[in-house]
C-alpha cells in the first residue's frame, strides 16, 4: 500500500525510489541509489553471502502507466491501486523475501541482489536505465523479474519492434477532380504496404516456434485524409512486428525497408519508416539451474507443477539475456487490470510469491548448513 500510494509515472520515480531504498536499508540490506537518470534513479540493494555461491537478482520496475486510478484500498483480500499488479506487488514480494531471509539469520553462500528502476513503461521509457546497469556489470548470475507470469514459467519470448510509417507526396492536398493524373495517392500506398505486411504475416503463421507460437505483423493505426473528396498528401501507419528469439531487430529492419522500397517503386509515394526497437526475443534452457530451482520452489509452496510456456508479451528478460549474457525468468504475484481502469493483486498471491522467492534463493545461491 505504501508503494502504491506514491505516484510514480515513468520518468518521475524519485519519491518511490527513495521510499523503497529506505525500506530495504531498514531491513538490513546494503543499498545504493544511482542517479545517472536523475528523475528515475535506480535502487541497488545487496545481501552479501559468504562467497561460496552465485548471485541471484530479483528485478522490478518502479514506474506505472500514467493513467489515473481510484485511491489505493484493501477489500476482500485484494489490494487495489495503480501499480498493484504492474508491478509494485512484485517489488513488495521480493522485498518481503529479503526481509525474511535477513531476519531468519540464515547465511547465504551467494549474494542476493534486489534492483528497482523507473524507465520501463513505453513510450516514456525504453529500459535505458536497466540497460545501463547491465552494461556496467550490475547484474546477478541469474535474474528473476517479478512480473508477467505467476502460474506459468515463460522460457521463450518474442521480440518486438514498433513501426511508425509516414506515406506522403509532394504538394498540398487537392480536390479529387482537380488532381493531375498519375499523382501518388498516399492512402492507396499505405494499403499496398498493409497488404505486403499481411502477406508476410500469413507466411509467418506457418512457422511455429516451440512454446510461443509464431512471429507476426500487426497494424494498429491507419490514419489519412481529412475530407471525403480531398486527395490527401500524407497518411500514417503504425503497428508492431513481433519476432522470435533466433531472429533479430536488424533482420526485421531490413525486411521492412525492402517493403518500403517496393511500395515507393510501385506507387511513386514517399515512404518514411521509423522502426523503434522495444526488446529482442529470449530463450532459456529447460534445464537451466534457475528454472529447476524456481519450479521446485513453486511445487513446494503450492503443491502444483509450474508449466513451461512461451510469452508473446515483451519485458526486460531480453536485456539480461542478450546484453548481460545471464539467464532471466519472469515470475510474479500476478494480479489483474495492468494498464486498465481498475488494477489489483490478491494478498494471498503476494504471500505465495514471497515464499517462492525465499525457497528459490536458498536453492540457487545456497545456504550454510544446507
């Protein structure tokens, strides 16, 4: 509740970062607040082990989408408020796991690392603060990101890029009957580009990627024209290209640039492509030690198996895997209503997540006397 009561829209997380840092310090962790991004400082907290095991990182973002929400509250075993599900519940659960380990007096062999950052939610954040941390070596030997999945374990994820295309012609908008023959029609050129994307999408659906399905094109915005009989001089096309872990942003860029060149040649319109990278895809081996430890902990806590799946949603795991060269998994308390009007998480799921984090930590980093 304390975390949720602090508004923390992307790029404006100083207050919640300071609160989280104070709390982690109070429970006995070594805490550093990094202010390379002044309005979105990173919190880095560590419980040092005896040196005989690997470092396990729990990671989460402090920022929320900039959408108003009813005041935080508790009712019927659930906590309501902006950020409860995405993802202050995960931040609270990983802090609780650390508190329990510290107060138990158990001596870990490896380090426990907690990291929180504030430039996650697009379009105001693109993970640049987290990317900076990883490139500087501030990372665990393995990472659990405390969101996205709660009763499944994604080990394969798709990457994503956003295309924002402007299709235009020279000159002003004109009356349809007064426009010279042969004048490029931006809307028709946009339709041609959409058709190329849809053809490629149909091809992609025929190639299954285990656990995660197939790659895709999706068109979310097609805007053009301002009056029924005016020959517009520009329109806009925006959507997503999701691609597999063995594919790359560079390949996706080349593919789209070839489509753009074809449309320009066929229609005479000018097509300007802005392709925005979001995250690459990822893959973690089924027998990776962190996968084994997390699944065992989940089984011990819940009595249920944690099935392996894929994720079409994008998140921060790819940053650790592609840039940090360490395995990263998603496992959080869950919740409902992320980015929606009403967001909440069950208290029982916060407890379950914290219990799983404790057992996973003991198994992965090791504990003296065990």
